[in-house]
């Protein structure tokens, strides 16, 4: 592998925004490691990356497998010794409705995947990111994490917790080269958005690819971003 290539990890890359970020990032002389629960989706993403001349490593992984996240960190260290870019995209929506209707099981699942798995990513990849001269960590969040919105239940709670956790991590890394960003992609034409808002006219929404390209532009900005939340609707 070309030693000059950057190494990026994208979670939730079997479809949607995560897949499109991986495809676009691979065009930028970056080797992408893609994770997701569905191997078939990851293979589709890999095929698109390779058809554009990019390189890719698949790591089939359920984000509730916290030990698996740790193992992935160890394998990345063994093979590359660093991680340049972390894009924490994996998330689930859960059921929308009155919060007292949401089952405890589902609530725990959403919190585990949307919040606790990201803590595990931070634990596993903090030191690997700091071995890079380019280190960037980006977490995809949502406006419902900062503005209480009825009926969004565990999803909103998980994103609120994610935002606060990432801001704490950013404050702890003010004096080094690690750039940390929270991104609100806004309304996007994805399966998750369709599930959340089935009556919405999907064709009026930005595509996952257009959102991914904006995120790629943010990654390659010269300036460092610390403890910052970016709303892509403002770009």
C-alpha cells in the first residue's frame, strides 16, 4: 500500500451517507476501512470504491460489539500504526412516538449504538489518531440532540449525549493536533429519513452523495476544528 495514503475508518458504511463518504473519501488518496452489520451492503460500497480506483478494507461489525471495536483498533494498529480520519456515522432511529411508549429494550439498543459505541470508538482510537499528522474525528449528529423535539425519544436522547460527550473530548484535546467536529447533516434522502418521515417528498431532499461531498470538503479544510458543531445547511 502507498505509504502516503491516509487511513480512514467510516462506521455505518453499508449504505446512505456513510457509504457515500467512503466512496468520495477513497477518491482523495485515502484507504478506507468500512464497517457495518450487513456484509452485502459493505461489498456494494467496496465495489463502487474499487471501480473508481480506490482501495478499501471491509470490517463487518455490529456497533453493539464493543469488544469487536477494541479488536478493530488493535488490527488497525498492527497493520497501519495510526488512523488519520475517524468518521462515526453508524446510528439507528428506533421507534418514533411518545417516549413512555418506547420499550426499554429498544431504548437501550438506540443508546448503545448511537452513544455508547461512540465512547468505545473514542477509547479505542484516541491514541491511533494522535499518531497521525492529519488527525480528524467527525461525528454525525442531529438537530434533535440540541433542541428537544417531541416523539423522537431515544434517538434524540442518544444524540444529545453524543454531542456533549464529543464536546468534552474536544475540550480535553485543545492543545494537540486532533481536530474534532460534530456534523448535523440535516434532512437527507436516506432510508432512515424515509422511516422517520414516510410522508415527506423524498425528491426534494439533498442526496446522501451531496451531503458526503460537503463533509469531505470539511475534512480537508486547512484550519483545525475544535469543539465545533457544523450544520451542513449553513454551508
